[in-house]
C-alpha cells in the first residue's frame, strides 16, 4: 500500500505550482491536469451505488473552485473526500468528448 496516495501527491504538486507565483488556476492546462487527477482518483475509489450522473452541469467558475478545494483536501490528507456534483460533471463532460 502506498504511503501517500497518487492523487494526494498530484494535488500537492499542483498546489506548489500555485504558491510558486505561477497563477494557473482556471487556465485550461491547470483544469485539464486537475480533472485528470480527479478521474484517476474516481477509478481507484469503491463507490457503493455508483456515481450520480444525473446531476446538473457545473458552470466553469464553480467547477474550477470545486477542483481547487477537492485537490487541497486530498493534498492535506483527506483522501476520502468526494464531491459527487464535481465527479458527475467531469464524467458527463468526458463522455461527450
């Protein structure tokens, strides 16, 4: 078993980029990397009953804020945190691509 989950490490790296003065939150590159991190974490979770894909889509600003908060939680060791609305939004948008 890994001492530090991959999603937590990725979140830490993203947060370090932000604190280094490179304001990338909200950019396409940051958002894609953050969503990839969340998708990797979704695949590793055992969710009873599956994900609620029927949730309403999030607007871009809300999605970025929720990504930032979720990655921060994971980086701080709260790796079991789940944002169902965010997960559903990412999965539904990925399916459309």
